[in-house]
C-alpha cells in the first residue's frame, strides 16, 4: 500500500514525526527553501562554485523552464499499491532511475565533501559518479561508497600515461563505468565565479587525483608536497585536452573494458557519433548551464537525441532536475535515468552525509508518490502518453 | 433590471452601504486582498493545509494561468435586464452553476469549520460537498445544511464494511450524490505541509466520520475514546485504498442508488471509462494542484474531456476558480458547473459562516454582472462563441 | 524641419528649458513616473475611480500587453521634414488622430474637473467627449470648451423624456456627435472600487446632468435641492437601461441628426450591426478594463472589427494608449483615431488644466517624432506595412 | 591550447590573480553587476544619456529578449585548441567580429571621454566608430587611436559645405569608412532624458566637430568662442537634415571614396535600397532602442536583411550585445560583425580607458571560450547550424 508503506514515501512519515516532535533542526523539504538555507551557510567561494553559471545564467533558467513547460496528464483507478522504481542501466540494477551527478570540489561545500555524498548515495544504492575534479581521490571515494555502485567521471588529461594510470586506478577501485565529459575541456565564462572566487585550482582543491597519481608524480623532479609550484604548473598543463576528438575515443576503449558513457551531448549528430564510436550510453547535458550561456535546455535537447540513438543505448538526462515530477517528465521524454546535481550539494552544505541522504530520500519519496498519483506502477511503463500534447 | 435589483449583484449595494457607514470590519472584496487577509489570521498548520500544493506549486499557478489565457468577447445591446444563473445538475435545481468543493479539516481554519460553510451554502441554495476528511460527521454537516442541497465526497475506505456503512449513513442524512475522489488515495508530496504541519491526521482532525462509524468501531477491541492508539492505527489502515480500480465501481453502485460522480479526471479516456462504468457526472480536477506538481491545468484538460463524454453526462470543473469571469470561461468551455475551493476557506478563516456567505455572494454578484455585461441573459446560452478564437 | 520646429515636438524644447532653468515643479514626462506621481496625490476614493478595474485587472494588463506585442519596422531616408497628423473624423478636422475619452466624475480627481480637461483639449483643438456621468453639466463643459470640438457620451437613461431632453441640450450646447456607450449599463464588478470607495453616486458626483435636467426635475414632487432622497431614488432608477437593444437605436436617430457613434464594440458582428443601424462610427473598447475582467484587449479585437466594417465607417480605438508608438500601432491596425483615457487624468490630478495640457502635448510630440522616425510623413500613409509580420 | 593560452581568454587568468591578490578595486566581470556599478557613479545627466531609451523602454527590452530567445546547440570533440576570431570587414582585418558603436558625448561619462575608449579599442585592434556628436573632434579621436582602425559615424549636416568639410577632415585623419546614421535625424522621445537632463547640446557637449570646423566657423560673423549664442543657433540649424533621402547618397559618394556604411536599417527593402545606392555595408540597428519605442528588435530584423542583401555586402548588427554568446548568435544569424554599445560606457564610467579595456577583454575572452565550447574553431565556420531550430 503506497499510503504509508511505500519504500521511499515512508520517509515522509519520519518527517511528520520530526515535526510532531518539534525538531527545530529539521532540514527543509521545500526545494526553494533548501536552496536558500544552503546559500546562507556557504562561503562566497563555495557559492560561486555551487551557483555559478555561464554568463548571465540564461541556460540555468532555461533548464528549469523546459521542465515547467511540460505538463503531465495523470491517470487514475489503476492498481498502484506497489510502485517499482528500479531500472537496469549499464548492467547495474539501480533502485531508482537516479544517479548523483559528478561535481568536483565538494570540500568547498562541506568538510566531508565527496565522501559524505558517496556514503549517502551508497546507503540507498544510488550510483555516485565521482568527478575527476573531486576533492578526494577515486580510491577514497570508493572506500566511502563501500559496496555501493560507482561510476567515474573523466576529464581526459593531456598526457596518455596519466590517462592510463587513471583508468587503471578506477578499475581497481571498483568503478563500473567511465563517464567521459566532453563539454568542459576548459571552464565556461562564469562571471560570478571570477568575481567571487576563481576556479577550483585557485582554491587549491580538485587536483587530488593528479597529486596522488604515480604517473603524474613520476613526471615531477620532486614530489608535489615539496615543490607545489612545479606540481601546479604540470597540473595546469595536464588536466585537460582541448584538442581531443572523436578519433581519440578508440584509445580509451582499448585502455579499459568498462562501459564508456559520453556526457555533454546536446546535438543528435553527436549522439549518433558517440554510439558509432562505441559509447554504451550518452548523457544529454549542458553542464548545468555552466559552460555555454544560451545553450539549449537539456530537457529540450533530449527528444531529438533519444530519437537519434533509437534505443541502441540508454540516454541519461542531466540539468534542472529538482523534483519527482521532473524525473517523471524526463523519463516520459525518453531518458533512461537522470542525474541529480545542485540539490544534493544543498543537503551536503547543510548537514553533510545526512543532508545528502535527506535530499535523496525526499526526491525518491516525491518520485514514488508522483508515479503512483499518475497511475503508473513502474517506471518501465512511463512514456509519452503521460504528457499533455 | 440588473443595475440595482439583480438577485445577487444587489449584494454590492449592501457593500456600498457598509463602506458609506465606515465599517472598518468589512471583509475585502478584492480576491487577492481576501487571500492576504486570510493568510494573516491562519496558523502555520492551517496555512499549510489551505495554501499547500504539490512540489513547487507549478500546477497551482497553471490552474490560474489557464484561466488568464482565455479571453472573452462580450456582446452588447441585448436584453439582459433579467439574468438567469440557475442550472439543473443531477436532478438538483441549483441557483447558480456553483458548488462548494469538498475540503476536509475545516476546523483548522475556523472553530465552526464545515458546519459554518454548510450553513452559508445552504442559505443560498448552493450545494455543499461534504468531504470524507471533514472535521465533522456527515450527519452534523447535514444538520447544518438543513434543507440545503448536499453531496458527499468519498475517499473509498480499505474495508468494505466501512464503505457500506458510510454509504448508508450519507443516504440517511439526505445527501443526493456521491462524489468519488480518485486522485488522492495518498497525499501528494507537499513540501510546505511537511515543513510546517504534517497532514490532517497529525493534527488530529479529519477522521470524525471513522470515529463515529459503527462498522469502524466494531472492528476495535475498545472504543476509540478509550484506546486512541489502536483507533489511529486502524484509521490509517482503513482510510484509503490505493489498489482501487475501475472494476470496483460496480460494488459502489450496488450499495447505493445515489448518482455517482467521479472527481479527479484529467484524461479523456478516464472520462469515457467513468461514463462507461455508470458515472452520472465527472469532475475535471487536479485537486487544486495539491497532488501531482506539473499536472495539466484543469481548465486546459476540460475541452478534451467535454468532447470525450459528448454530452452524455455533465462535466464539472474544479481548480483555480476565483471570479465571475472564471465561471463564464469554464462554462463556455463546456463545464456544467464549477466547484469553488480555496476562496471560501478565506472567508471562513476571516469570519466563519458570515465570511463564506460574503465570498459566495461576491462571486455570484460578479458572475451575474459579468454575464449581463457579456450580453448573456442565461447560463444556458453560454458556449464557445463568447471566447476569443 | 522636425528637429526643432515640428508643431508638437517643439514642446520638448520648452521642457528642456524648464529643466535647464531647474524647475523642480516640472511635471514628469515619463508615463510611469506620471502615473506614480498622480497616484501619490489622489485620495482613496479618487484612486479607486481612476485605477479601478474589473476583477483582478486582467483586461487592464491585456490592453497594455497587446500594444507591447506589436512591433514597428521603421523606414528611413524619406522626406519627413513636415509631419501631418491631421485627420478628418465625422466631419471634424482633428489636429491629430486623438480624442479625450469620456470619463465621469473628474471632480474627484481635481477641483476643476471636466472643465479643466475640456479647456486643455480645446486649446489644442482636440475633441473632448463629455461623459453623461460628468461632475459638470454638458452646458458647463461646452462653455469651458468654447470653440473647441466636443462630442457627447450618452448613457441611455431609462426614461424617454429624459433621453429627449438630454439630446436636445447637447445639440443646443454645440456637441457634434453622440457617443452611445453600450458596455456600461451597469458597473462591472470592481473590487478596488467597492473596497475603497463605492461608485460615483456614493460620492455624490456624476448625476449633474440629471439634477439640472428639466425633464428629470419635472418627475419629482419637489426640487432635488429640497428632497435629495427622492432625487437620488429617481436617479438610480433613471440613469441606465439594461434592457436596451439594437432596435432602440432607431429612436435615438429620430431624436437627433447628430452622427451616432457606438462605443464598446468588441465583436465584429456587433460592429456590423451598429453600421447597419446607422452608426456613423464605432469605438472598439473594453471600457479600459473596467467592465468584464478577462475581456479581450481592445487592440486585439480591432483588426476583426476594422475588417467587419470594411471602411464603411471609421473605427476608433480606446484602451491602453500611452504613447506615440501606441497611436501609430492602432492606426496601422486600422483605427481612424484613438481615445486617450487614464493618462489625462494623471495630468489633471497633478496640475488641473495645465497638467492635461502637458500630457496631451507630450503625447502629440511623441507621436510626431515617432511618425517621423518611422519614415511616415502623414498619418494618412499609415497602414499594416509598418508592422513586423 | 584554449585552457590557459587562448589569446583573449588568458585575460581570465589575470583576473583570477587579481582576486587571489585580494584586489578590492577590481572591476566586476558580471555584466549586470558592471551595469549597476556604473549606474552608481554616473550623474543624473550621464545616466539619462547612457540608459535613456525611447518611450517606455520596450525596444531596449526587446533587443535583449530577442537574444534570449535564440538557443545554441554546442558540438563537441572537435579540435578547438586554436580559436580564430579574426574577420575581414571592408578591407580591415579585424582581430574579432567586433567594433565599438558610435556614441556621442562620452565626456559626460568620464573626463577622458572618447579618447579613452579610442585608446582602449586601438590597443586591441578593435575599430572605434567616432560619432559626429563626440565630445572630441575627429582629429583628437584619431590621435588617441594612433595606428588603430577607425571609422567615422556621420550625422549628415543640413549644409553641404559643412558636409564636405567633415568628409575631408575624416579622410585626412585616417578614418577608413563613413557610417551614415539614418535613424536619428532628430532625437526620439526619451522621457528619462527629458526629465533628468535634456539632450547633449543642453549639456554643452557633442558639437565639437562643428565648433572646430572651418566651414562652420566661416558661416559665423564672429568666432563661436566670442558669440556662443549665434554659434548655438547655427549649430541647431546645421546639425541634422530630416529631409534627407536616398537620392542624396550619391552626393556623399562623390565627396569621398571611403566605403559608405548605412546604419539604422530595419526593413529588408531599405537594405536593398542601400546596396543599390552603393553602400559597402549596412548596420541593422534600432539605435539601441533610443529612437522608436516599439521598434522591432535588431536581432529579430537581422535575418530578413541578411536575406535581402544576399551576401552582396556585409551586414553588421547593433543593439543588445552583452556577451560572447550574443556575438555567436548574431553571427550565426548572418551578421558579419557586431557593434558593442552601452557596455563599454559602463567600463568607461568606472575606470576610463582601463575600464573599456576590461569590458572588451571580458567580451573577447567570453567569445573565445564560447566558440571553443560550441565546437567552432573559427568565426568563419559559424552559421545557422549552431542554432536550435
């Protein structure tokens, strides 16, 4: 019975109890309130990192407006006493069509950083996608995730030795997919970030995977701990590869048998190309509006991409997801699953692992109830028929 | 002559007199002002109950925006010296195409709760739709309504004995229709409600019909007054039935010869199904935006539903009605009548029965004048020709 | 040369001089600033009268938004050294395609009321349309207008003797057209007006034409000055005629040979009917959004009406005009001239006759410059080619 | 490598360093913040000059909204390690598709006025378009620009002798094109400017080219320094020519062999006419929304103009450009280059030459990064395929 015993919506009962008990410390459920609360505790530097977008923020707004334009037409008097959110993606049985988006530098947001979010996700069986720019090494994140599913997000380094080393490390650390981000070989023009902060490396976070890497260290005359200047210079040269092209993908596939996910796809031709080059999945994403101001909303780009790959590989959607309805809409438009970005940082900012847990449970509870109230008993049933024409 | 002697617009003359007399206590006429005034007197718990919507409130806004997009094209120099608002719905001769929407827990809003709103509606001959989650029993509401028309809104309980008992009670109490709500077998995800309050049962209201029910009480070892814990547990098990399906409707029709209205319809296929299953009317509604955030606006869903039932049964419209123009628009789009929801709660909050009376008289006066000023002498003449193409 | 010697844009030079001279009392040119300044000096009662609209104000907003949606495509390198704004309407040679809209009760806005606005309009040769509900008699307004053109706006009284008397009076007072308003036989539902004020008669203004009328006075046992109660009752019975229909128009045409203008037309069929009944012109108007909330914007209704009358009579546009561009847009969509409403009240509120003069000169200067900058040397050249498709 | 060594995006590295160094005086990068900061330091007179628009500012808003409606669809995994922004326009090799728009009276904004902006532009090789209404003579601006490219914007004076003198002077001062502005032979109706300031000549700036001109001076009995009144009168007569028509263009072409650019084109027929009359380029512009309120957005007018000239001459776009994305959008819609207007004034207001340099470098850095992140290695590759359909 959904009413009180749904796996995820049961969390609401716990929240009711907290309110009854007068718990003044309770984290907000309202997403806008959660965002405001997080903004109030973040430093300027962390604010720029979390909220910063490209240019005037048009694409950040576009991501949300695209969701708001889509309307659901719920159906009723169907048996929804048991809701199935589970979805198989790239061989992983996910408890819900949801992953944690890769976000670097989480130490700016909370002292426990990526480890806290990885623990929270793992406890729910939600895959964490560890960023190359994490403020922890992939091994540390893997240890935090324990038995939980984990994917690794790759910024392709300029040096092949380092690339090979990274790939080997994430394989050994139990990551089950490599998510190659193609839309951020350089930061977009982010006025807020420049005005308030400077990017991650200015803050001294986000290079942990390099500093801990044997191949990287072998390229230095002295260990980074002893010569930070030289390490920083090498890091800035090595961290990205703007000349990367489709032809390079073959090399990565030779380095690893892990499924390759290409993240940052907005054009159907790029989706087709990714599939032709062996991608096991693509992520339709505009990097949360952080790269090209004025870029198409990811939800708006989704249908043509789904159409282009024609079911050959799953398409994931990233950007603007805030609620259960948003997940339903993305799936109805053809996404296999969605990535949750900024909201989990709000939880992290406010209460570390517990905050991320809260945000995830709220989203899952919302999703479970919204599906039930749409007359959909399983995410497998979701398609365009639930949308207003 | 409409000018001063119209049945309902005459109320405006009384309001003028109040102003002339300098009555500082006068209730606002302006709907936005009325809402603000009500918000100012409601407790947090009542605010969450009255204003709370699903998720980010997109569907609450969509309900209003759908009305705002529709434009009327008034006609003139027609004889509108006598305006007829009356409409026959399910055998009841209504003085206007208007009913009070079923809303539970009105004791949170005003001490007199449902009895006050029932008395106000009855005085005008407007049907009240008593909610299963009322903070009064159906018998108490019937007594308050006196000779006034009344319908009963049913949340189908999980136990058939309780269902049969409910149906018998409302028949004996003089209700003339059963409105089965299909879109709220569980609460939607309502952040404001969770953050501020918790649902009705957390507040200890809304279960009066259960606690007073012989079938319910017979299932308890001890009377609820003596063992609140056990009663609460049984209530939470019994109050809803998420596995309910279209096939179950036959049982309800066997239990009662009262006309069955299905409320919560948004898809034309569900409307057709309801008619095929013997519904005497359907209510196009998204539960005031409280259940699925992102659900289609009810006014937007209306035309396809009207088209689907093809005149076989009346279609009622619920959600977003605030003014006489809104009623005209809904009827022009094919609704037989509309349900008024939140606005009457604002009146109730401010002044109990008198406040509901004020809100109803304002709406009826506005409707009467708007019809006259559209060149329409009777609601029976309203159709799509009054709308801008 | 438009630059400095255009007939109307020369006013700008005077304004520059005022600013140079540091005149702190200068009236604002910016329309929004003018509105704010006026709002600050108006009493509550006058505010309700000036700003009040039907319901939630949707049609007031719609009137403005309709103008904002239309875009002009200026042309250049045409000889616009002499701009001709003049237009012949109903036999009057107007200096510009502009008339003062009929607005009653101007004594609430400024002590000099209608006489001030009539004097300001007359000085520029702009026709004033005196309202039946004026706070001055038609004779007083005519005297103020002197040699200036004047039309009379008629609310058709319920008594034929009074009607005949009114018509005779305005003929004798030199009015050259009768503008029959068909959309306000009763006030619309205006929350702000009810909440703050009550209508004109509650304020004791607007019945001057009745109280001074021989036919009206002859129906009273004692003069109104001695028995205000009886006069008030008769006034409320006599002032309007909600049963009026198209068939009645013949009687008015028999009473007077003055051209008959029908004001309040929104539907093309009503425009056709008016022409068939002998109207010499129609005014496309929704009464400034004061009557039916949700009514179509008058500018939006205009093209179909222009199309319906097919050039047989001029179509005037009323509602939402604020700037020279607005006049250009209305004329490009087929209006012969426009009526200016609320803005002249702002000038009246701030500085009486001088304020109305300021508002009119600003609008004419703006219009003259805008036409020149669109490459249009004469209003006669304006048509749809200036509009963005 | 774009990451750190792109010609223009390298400026971001310098900004990071400033932030790291805690430079509290740093100019904002965020365009909205920059605008606010400039507004805070400008006098009322300068504010009216910089921010003033025609009427209610609808076209100022329309210019921005037109950019916001266009969406980019970035492509990835293309080699963008070297970005080429250079473009050849009218024989000049521009380092980027960007020119400084002609804006007069810059002395109101900063004591160094046009000389500061000319120096900043010249340092980057960006052409400055010197306005006829500059608060410096063309010779002074040329001297400031040094070896930098410069075009001259012409308001055609009413006297042919002065015209010939102007043309000769700008040829001798090394200007390489004449930009004839056709949309401002008289100021538009600008409420803010009238209310706060009056136009340039009221401020005593903008007539420097006249006062320094031999032909102009020869028409005066006494030098302007000795008889300001007579000089002012002659200036007001001579400064513009509202009767100018297409036929006059031949005379200008006979006076000079410099390429003629026609600025202020919004209609495709005017674009065709300009080309037929020998224009070497046209500028699609609505004068930054300062002339006709309600005029079409320049970006919206662009495609039809590009289509009309069919590649025979370059089309430049002016109005609303604020970011790198805006430049990409304009070029994708067919513009050969864009003019940057108000933003450089913000920089000028805040820090003179250094401020203009900052604004230009930010825009170029943003453009370089945005192109790279769109997968476009050269502006020559930009076309409609980058736009969302």
